């Protein structure tokens, strides 16, 4: 790939996200200097000042690489997604929110009104006058606009065409570094880009594949929260100990950090290569290995997972096959 | 490559065409699904007829079809027919898809517009799916020529003899000490009244001595693995404490054994046997079993009378249960029935009123070899009844118990009436709801019993009681019933009541069915492959069901089924190999992470874990394509051939008409 007129341009943007993805990029330490050495950073709100109108003024396709993190929750997110798509050659859905909705996507289970109401009436928010944000507001200086919430959060791909997907909440720094290295090589003509639509910066197996824990034929009599088990066997598969571990359906790439450190996988690397619907896969897998003979026993064991949706769709609700981006609560 | 798809919409006479506008469906498919590759769509009166099949074959050849969709009945019925047609025309049979617009549309809808619209969706789903179908090759495996028959009642004996006579090895496994089943308990059999033992014993002896039959009594199957042609079966041969090699069946041990035990099985609790016993004189095999629970030696540590007197030293107190492993190609289940427990109808007083008898008790009572040497007497063992009431349908055709008709009880009740009449001259009343005497010479038997003077009361008996209201009822059992023909309530005092109890599935039918991979109906009888056209086969290839295990029936029907199943088994054996459906699951090794979730799930034990590679693997010869593991694998590493995600998603898209070109 050749780039005319100096260094290729790089952009990074955060839509509905927590900011962790940005930190993860900065966490690549000295690798960040390579980015600076090889790219012209034209837009990166967390790291430098830039105006949307500057981006709007750029030539279409003039940015070589945009890392887009965050889901699409409001009209500002949507505008930037479309704008950056137009301006970028390579648009990467970066991190779990952009890839599959992540934690913000869980809000798709609630109508917007409920979300706003909850946000402005928490224990720490005193709101005696019932003041809620409005889309437009008249002030002496003129009319103010704030972004309007969409009915649901959508992963980037449900809004614009995406070239690559880089999962993780956030993506592991060593994976980010490897991807940066690859793009630099491509720029220098030393490597080829993978086919469009590829998941990059991750493996194509599951977390179990990288997990060091020993496993046997499973038969689960009881699901428990990890803090309720003492002691947790340090060498045995957590799922076999009754701790609902999402490793079996989750894409590899994190080096099985959580199970390695003694905590169950919660699924932040998203669905594994062959998984069409993450939650459906996990819940069938879990139910397949519970050891029960009566319907009552089945209920009792499954009741050990107090929040099934949160357990099996924690990161994937908005991106699931069921597409919770539809106005689910309106369906009769 | 774009496929060339032919769509064939069947009228099924008026079965489909009466409710679905089949011409409209065909025209719609040609027009709207053309972009998917539909090059021809036809409707035809009977697609399964020879001209119907020829239509498909001709189009495959002349139009170069690469995929075929037949919108007709359920795949259950005719998938094979149309796959064979495709094969005849040179197309891989698995590129044919059946869209069920009969069972799933015309039979369940009445509104023609709705049914037609739904048919279009079903056809559209099938078209989208068939594009994703892959050509599959049948797998051929050799058939083991040995057969397992489970249950040595008349049905099992018949099946075993026919197969053995054709020259093939049969393992006949019977749970009780002797073969014979229920028939061995009867004195006479309806409608001809021939002596049960006279017609049964020769068959039992033949089975016991047949060079091709390995008889394993006092034995039960404990595990079944494998599939048609190649089952591996583990049989537990319970310890008899008798060395079968040495025992000559002289019976001295039984004679000398001091311990008498009430015989609840063969004598229905009316007679005694010893702790070491053969259930009846003509038992096959004729060596006894020792009942450990009741044997004095096993309880107290002393006795051994049998050992002292046994002339061949055949008693072996140290014998252990033995596990026998055999390979067979086919299995016939002939496990029969249990008798309905008459205690459950508490208003008939069985178990509380001594002179209320069950049908099987009466069989023993009237049996010349039974506890009363065939004398029909009351529970006191001596009084001959002067009047007897026989109640039909006990536990059958009754919502509180079993909804079904037990088939044989009317005839059995008539048989009892005849025997009581003949042997005691008593007045006999038969209480029936409807008289069911279908089948050859059965109604003639009814006429005969009528002529003999038996009194018939049509109505359901409300109660049997010993609470006398009138002087003529004192010391009697009073049958309180509605007489629907006379239109009044009646109280009929009798000396003896016989309950014509119904037949029930074996108490363990569910577990036994599960072990052999077959299912039970809601009533609990083993389910046949097709209720009319395939009554002895099951949904599991190579497993057949015969006799009362399949549902209540009489001896002639049980024998006919035994013979029918043997023909099916012989057919399979003579084919020497069997084509297995290539619908199998496979594991993508790259995607498998060795989580081992699938490992314990396969009902056919087809999944093995390769510890060295940390992956699981499916043995295609064992996999039956049930799909359990496909659903369970959290990594999506397992795919079911013929049921891939692509096929299913495409079918759903088609059903939702998402495959149509935007207007
Ligand atoms: C009182 C009464 C009178 C009858 N009179 C007549 C009559 O006169 N004429 C007529 O045509 N029909 C009559 N019938 C019906 C007749 O009994 C049946 O049609 C016939 O016995 C069915 O034979 P079967 O082999 O299917 O079952 P069964 O006779 O029940 O034989 C089944 C055999 O399988 C064995 N078995 C069960 N489970 C297992 C297992 N898991 N492993 C190994 N072995 C097992 C049992 O021990 C038994 O030996 C009568 C029925 C009753 C109740
Ligand atoms: S602990 Fe979790 S990640 Fe590790 S093997 Fe078990 S299920 Fe898989
Ligand atoms: S040991 Fe005694 S009680 Fe036991 S079977 Fe022999 S004779 Fe009968
Ligand atoms: S369930 Fe799937 S990933 Fe797990 S061992 Fe089986 S095939 Fe492999
Ligand atoms: S599909 Fe899976 S579970 Fe079913 S038979 Fe095959 S290997 Fe066993």
C-alpha cells in the first residue's frame, strides 16, 4: 500500500464507551511512539484537540486507519460513525462496545425514558425538581443542542460498513501493538491486509483453548458465585467447580487472563469464531452439563445463575442474533 | 454457481389441494424464487406415484436440475421416495428437500388463503435451504448376523425361532427363571380353548434346544452401545447358585428344600414354591434358581439340604452374577406387559374382600397344574361358588386409570364365564361396557357363551361390597351396577367376583426403552415407526418391538408380530451391509478447545476426548446424528451434516421471505 504526500493519517474516536479502549492504546507504552513516527494523527479527542468541522473538511478516504471504539447510542455517535466511515480507508470496530455493544448494550433491555430516569435518580443524585436533559435549550447566547439518545445502542456494524473487528474490553495491549505493527508493515509494503470482515488482534479458538486449567467430563450439580466457594481449586476448570465460566464460548486472544488469575471468564472477547449467538451457545452448553433428573432440580440448579441475561449476554446483547437493537419492548 | 432448482407441489388428492391453492403456490415459486435458481415449478396430483416421481427424474435429466424441492407430506413419509427418484436420475439424494405442506399446513388449517400463504413460506424456506445442502454419501457398514431377542414370552419365542430356523444365531434373554411369559400361566386359551401348555411347551422346548439359540434366562440386559448392524450388548446373568453344566434338572433339591415361599409371580400369590425352584414343571430351561432372599442358608448360615441331596453336586453357593458381552446386528424387544393392579380400583374391593379375584389369579385357579389342581373354589380353598360375577374393563377405558382398551379382557372374561360354567355349573354374570369380540371366530365364542346361559349385564359396575342390605345378600359379595339396557340400578349378590384387569406397559418400560434408544407413547407402550405401515419397527434402526410390549394384543397377534419382526431382521441380515444415513456430526479440530462439555452428552457414546491434542473427536460409525452435541458445543465447533447453521439460517430467512428480491 502506498500513501502519497507524507505520512498516512490516523484517527481514533470514542462513541458510547467507558474510555478504557483509549487507555489500552496508551498502555502499549513505547509502541505509541511508533504510531507517532509512522502516522500523522489527525483526530483523537482523548489525546489532542480537534474539531468535528476539521474532520468534515477532510477529503473522503484521506484517513488511512480509524480505530472506532464505543457503540452508537445517540445522534452524535451516529454522525461521527458515518463521517469517519466516509473519511477513512480502513475503519476498525475497536473494542467490545464497537464490535458487539458491550455493557452499554445491556441498557437495550430498558426503554430510554427508564434509562434517563434511573441515571438522574440514583442514590447519589438528588433531583427534587425532576430536572432531565433536553435535546434543545434556549439560553441568552442562543439555542443549545445536546445529542439525543437513540432507542437502543447499536454496534458499529449495524450503522456503517466496517472493515475489521478488534474485540476485547478492552483489547489487550499486546494485541493492539501487534495490530499496529501489522498496519505499519502494510504501509511499508511488507505485508498484506487480511480479508475484509476479519476479526483481528484475537485468536480463532476459545478462552478454554488458552486456559491452563485441567478439565474432565462435566457434570454440574450446583452453580455458585466464586466468592461462595472456599477454597477454589487453583488447577481445575472453574466451570466444573460450578462457577459459570464463559470461557467455552468466548474468543481466544486474551491469554485466558481471568481463569489464569482465578476468576471466571466473563466473555469480553466476544463470540468465538463458530458462534452465531453467544448467549444461546452458552446457555445450551451450561444446561447440557447440569446433572439433574427432575424439572425441579433443573430449576434449582439454573436458579444458581441469578441474572442469566447478564451472565450470557454481558457483552453481546446488542450484537446478538436476537438483535436487541430492535425495539424489543414494543413487540407485542 | 447458481443452482437449478425444481419445485414440485403435490395435491395429495384433496389432502393438500382441498386447503391449499397448489397451482398458486407453484406459480408463485416460479415467479418469486426465480432469482434463487428455481427454473421449474410444477403441481401434480400425487407426487409419490410413479408418474409423479418420473416427472422429477425427467426434469433432472432434461433441465439439468441440481436441487429439488418437493412440497408434499412430512419427510417421515416420503423423503426416501423422492431421494430415491433423484438418485435414479443421477442427482445426489441429499440435494432433495421436502417441504411439509400437508402435516404442517393443510391438515392444521382451514382458511385457504392463509394455508396458501403459509405453503409459499414453507416452500421458500425449503428452496433457500436446499441451496445450502451438500451432497452426502451414505456410509455402508457390515451387519453382524446375530440377533438379540429380549423377553421370552410367546412373541419373543416366535421371533427367536424364526430367525434361528433361518440359520442365524439368536441370543434370547429372559428376566425370569424360565421362558414362556404370561401364556405359561394360563389353562385354556380363547377362542378355541386349547390347552395353553399343550401349544406353548413345544415352542419353549424348541427354543431351549435349538442349536442356533443361546438361551440366557434369569438374565437382563444392562447396557446397549452401537447402532444397527453393530450393537454391543452387556447382559447380566444373575447368579442361580446352580451349576448349569452339572444340573440335570432332576428336581431333588426342590423336593428336599425345607423352605416354602409364597409364589407371587407364577402362582400370583395363590400357591407356594421352594427357596430353590423352577417356576413350573415344564420350565425351560429346567434347572432351578435359588432365591437368595429366602434361602435358609443365606439367611441363617446353615441348611444346605439341597447341596446334600443333589446327585451331581450342582449346587454352588459361591456363584456370582456374571456380565456377558455380545455383539449383535439387530434387536427384538418382546418384553410384554404387566397386569393392571386391581387394588387401584378400591371400590371393587380387591385385596380387602377375599373372594374378589384378579384375572391372573383365576387363570391359576382354573389351571389343572395350579394350586387347586384346576378346582374353581373360593379363597378358603374348598367352597365351590354357586354364583360368579365377572367384571370387564377393570382399569381400562377409564379416565381414572387407562384410557385405552386392553383388547383381550372381553374375550378373557368370556373364557372365564365358560370355564366357571363348565366346571362348577354356577350362575355367571358378565358385566361389560361394550362387548369387543372382533377378529376371527371371536364373536362366535361370545355366541357360544351366551347360549351356555351366562347372563350379561351392560353397564359399569359402581361397587363390589359385602355390606348386605337384604336377607338374600347376607354372606355374599354384592355387585352394585347400572343396567343400561334395563335402564335401572341393580344389586346382584354373588359368591365370587373376577376382575378382568387390563394390560399395562411394563413398570420399567421407560428405562428399558431408553436403554435401547426407543421411546414410549403417552400411555407407556413402545412406539412403533408407523402405526399402520410399520408396526414392528421403531425410530431406531435395527430395534424392533413385538407382542404386548408394543400395545395390548392377543396371542395370535403377538405371534404374528414376532414373525413379522423376524422377517425384518432376516431382511437386514441378508443384505449383509447396511447403509447408514450420512447425517452425522463432525468436530472442527481447529475450533475445538477441549472444554469437554460435549464429552458426556452423546447417547451413543460416539465422542472421545483426545487428551494429547486437547480436542474431542466423533466416531462417525457410532454417531447417529441426533444433534445433541451440536447444540451443546459452546464454541460452535461441532456441525451436523445436513443440518448446518448455514442451512438452518437460510431456511429461516426463506420462511420469513427475506430471500425475495426487493420489489
Ligand atoms: C388373564 C389373561 C388371560 C389371557 N388369555 C388369553 C387367551 O386366552 N388367548 C389369547 O390370545 N391371549 C390371552 N391373553 C393375552 C396374552 O397374555 C398376550 O397376548 C401374550 O401373553 C403376549 O405375549 P408377549 O410375549 O408379548 O408378552 P409376555 O407374555 O408378557 O412375555 C414377556 C416376557 O418378557 C420377559 N421380560 C420382560 N421384561 C424383560 C426384560 N427387561 N428383560 C428380559 N426379559 C423381560 C417377561 O419375563 C416375559 O417372560 C391373556 C391375558 C391375560 C392377562
Ligand atoms: S476455567 Fe473457564 S476458560 Fe478455563 S477451561 Fe474451564 S471453562 Fe474454560
Ligand atoms: S440351602 Fe436349604 S433353604 Fe436354601 S435352597 Fe438349599 S435346601 Fe433350600
Ligand atoms: S464442546 Fe465443542 S469445544 Fe468443547 S470439547 Fe466438545 S467439540 Fe470441543
Ligand atoms: S450428533 Fe453428537 S451427540 Fe448425537 S450421536 Fe452424533 S456425536 Fe453423539
